[in-house]
C-alpha cells in the first residue's frame, strides 16, 4: 500500500492482519498515485520519479491512499483502469508562525487571512502538492506568511516553530483508496472492507467465513461423540425398562388387564 503523506492507514492494516486476512506492506509517498503500476505503465516519460519506486512488491496487488480531487485519478477511472473508493473527508487547515496572533483562535476563516502572504493554498481541482506544502511550512516557520492545506497533512509536516488551525471554509479534500482494475481480488476487497468498517464475521470476507480442515475435523468428532453418547443413553434406559418388566413377571400382561 502506497499512502499519501498525512494519511494514517496503520490502524486498518493492523485490523486486517489481526483477522488473518493477509499482510500489508506500507510505503509512504508524497505522490501515492504516481507510485501505482497502473499510473507508471501509462504515464510514460511524464511520470514523476516516484512512479519507478515500487520496491519489491511487483507481484502483489497494489492499493494507494490518495488525496482527491486529482485529475489523474479521475482520468484513470474514466478510462476504466482503476477503482476508486472514497473513505473520508479531510479538515482544511492553515499553518501559522508560532507567535502569530491568529493562533489565539482555534478555528479560522479565509477572511481572517486577509493581508497575509499565503504561500500555498490547494486548487479546487487538485491535486495537493505535498512537496510545495512542505516548502511553504519551512517559510512560515521563518515567521513569513501562512499556508493553507489539509490539516492532517500540516500535522504530519509539523514544525516546532509553527502551529496549525482548522480553516473552516478552506478547500476540502477527500481520502480515497485507489487500485487497478486488474488488481481487484478477494485480498483487495477484504482490505477495502476493513477500511469501511466491515465486521470480521461478514460473509464478504474471504477468510473468516471458512473453517480450516482441522476445525472441520474437530467439529465432526464432536458431533459423532454427542451422537454416540445419546444412543448409549437411550439404549440403557430401554434395557432398564425391559429388565424391570421381566423381573416382575408383568411383561406379558395385556394392555387394559386389571391387576388383582
């Protein structure tokens, strides 16, 4: 899994692995979509350097946690090359110098930034340029201006000389899971189900609904043991009733005959 800076997939991966569904290899990227094979195979010479860095996972299905909007993702989905699953909305944010008077407020509006030098603000059409945001944070840390970006990204790029706040009416962004159509399989679907809160006992999970051979054998033995115990118990009661009739000599009395 390639995940964009500022996203936190570890909780999903831990849940996925605890359920015995598989193992996830995590790789953080400034541009997670560019690292997918489906992008590298079609981008040609225009692909960013990150596209070539897929490590040793070439034989494994790939999933990327990306930040939307991103025209490249929309184009790939329109061409039928990827599936896109929206997961959650990010809170817009703004980073300020640590001693800035606006840090006295917990939530800001774009109007509050009037007169400030804004080094970066996300485009309405995307994508968010993580490298540009990182550079802007360094400038803000030098007590020059402010920068707007998704707040989770600003937290990830935290600097001791800056503080970040919610920007109520800032540009909104969405985190989504993206994977190639040819990588769609039970493993990927189980992981997507985990990110969306699917319960372990769900029938859509490939692994949890199936018993192992050992579990099946043990269950069969348990059923057989119960059956044998039940037959023995019924036989013993019948024999006891028969023996009692023999000893009393009343076993041959006709039904309805009076006892004298």
